């Protein structure tokens, strides 16, 4: 409510609804005072904020505003806040308790499943729900890790079976050969004749074990210290020079195109071995009169080494399998080999982070993609 009063120099009321000149009223700043208001409803003392102004003829003008409404409004707001805060706090406690219990149950469920997995039950998977909650994201991440672990364990088990199967044949031959020599050989020449194939069988077994150890060494990244700048044209030319006489002996035409410039960062010996494996496979499976092309080219923004041949090629159903250890298609059963060459190539490419693809062509097209770097 507005309060106003005009008083003469002696402090008597001239006009307004303020009966008495308030004590302590000042002209320089508003102050909170007790003011007696007088109107048609009678006189009433009120707490108000007022300021005075002295007029030239000595009169005093007092203007103020009662604080009752503000105080009442503040009390009303306090009550609203209090009565609103209590239900909100109660709801918050209930929701918090519910979420806490739910989170605890989820953690207990995860612990139980993890214990089963630790005990060897790799078929278990953590439950996932819709949304992007931390538990859901963690469950998806752990499930992906379990899928990868299960795949790796199956791969290891499969490799173990393949190793046992492939080693059993040459070792059995060695044993049978040596046993016959012990029983039947009567001269040194007969012993030598029996020992030579036994040595060849042992060499095949040792070569298989050496290749597996080499793949394991590469896959564990133990060759990263040997990385440096490698000039691809020189590397391709050296592989071509190495295999040119081998191709001539088999009456296979080997063409080498190492034109252009390209440098990559990697282990030169491993890259040489990978390209040499691809050329060796191409020459091995290309019949007489066929052709093998070793080419350094550009594929998009990358350099690439492409080895193509006019051999029988690889069936579409087998292209994802040929890089598996000991895998040999029916077409290659009559050819010598361990089934580890392309596994070695893929391991070297994974170590370097390079692309390795096998596709169909007139025969087979194997390609290694290198991110292009300035020379």
C-alpha cells in the first residue's frame, strides 16, 4: 500500500494518509520505519519503507510503501516451498531408493554371470536393454569381448587339431620308414635310402612348427622395432628378380612392373616375405604356359602391390578361408605346401595395418594396399 504525507515546518499534517511525521525519516536514503496510516478504515501502525523530501517553504513531503504485502508474500512463498519441498524430497528418496536397488540387482546379476564365465562357460552373455545407460553400454562392450574371446579359443582349438592332424602324417611316415629300415636294411646304402625320406619328413614337420612360431611372433607385434622407410619399387623388383628363374623353370611367364614411386613405413624383411609368398603361390598354382603379373600400382589414394595369375583361381566360398592356418582347398591338395603361406601374409599385414584382399580374375588376384606416404 502507498503511503504519503505532507507536513509543515512544525511537523503538523497538512495532507495525506500519514498521521504523524515518522521519526528517523531521512532525505538521503529510504529507511524502514513504523508509520501510522490513517484513512477511512481508521488509524493503523504499519512497517513501511519511506523517504522524505524538504520543500522550499519548509514543508516536508514523506513518501513510503507498506511492507506488509511483501512480508505476507514472503511468508506465502516460504510455505509453498516448504510444502512443495517435502513431497519432492519424498519422491526423490523413493526414486533414488528404487534406482539404487535396481542398480544393485543389476550388479549382482552381472557378478553372477561373470563368475560363470570365469568358470569356463563362455556361452553366457550379459543381458542388454534398450537405451544408452552405462550398464547397457558396458554389457554390450563385455559381450563383444566375450564373442572375440570365444572365436579366438575356437580358432586355437581348431589350429591345435589341424597341427595334430598335419604332423601325424609326416611323423607316421618317418616312424614306418625307420622301423622298416631297422628290420630290412642290411647295408649302409639301404640305411641311407631309408633315412633320406625320414629326414625329409622331419624337415616338413620342423618347417611347419617354424612357420607357426613365426606367425605367432608377428601377431604379437614383436617386430615393431624393425620398422623403417621402405621403397616399394625396389622391393617389388627384388621379388621379381628372385622368382624369375623359378618361373622360367616351370615355363610360366613372370612380368614385373615396379614403375612409379612409393614409400611405406614397415619391416622391409617381412614385407618382402609377404610379397614373395604371394608370387610363390601364384607360380605354384599356375600351369605351364600360364602367366603371373607382379605390379606396383595405384588404387584410389593408396599404393598397392598386385599379384595376378592365370591359374585355377580360388572359389568364392573359399576366399574368406584361404588365410586360415592349414586350410588347403581341394585344388591344392596335390601341391606341396603347409597351408600357412597366406596366414603368414595376413599376419604381416595386420601387424602393419595394411589391406590384404583376394579376389577373382582370369585366375586369382591378390592385392596388398599401402597407405601412400610422401617419398
